[in-house]
């Protein structure tokens, strides 16, 4: 394999890896935002008496 081909191959691999890292970063940011919104939604819902009693049958 010649040096030119190796250089192009390494540059392509590096660019691909950088793009994958950026995409993963975006996915993690989106997941964090979604979990924050879901947590706020769950905290805003209040049902009186929910969870006060547990029915257990043996």
C-alpha cells in the first residue's frame, strides 16, 4: 500500500469517527432534554391518595 492511499484512508477514518462522536453527543443531549421534560411532567401530575395503601393477599 502506498503512502498516499494510506493517508486518504486514515483521513476518511478520522472524519468518520469525528462525525460519529458528534452524533453521539447530539443523541445524549436529546435524551437528557427528554428525560428532564418527562421528569417535570411526572412531578406535575398529582393524584390524591395515590400510593397511600397497598393491597397484599397471601
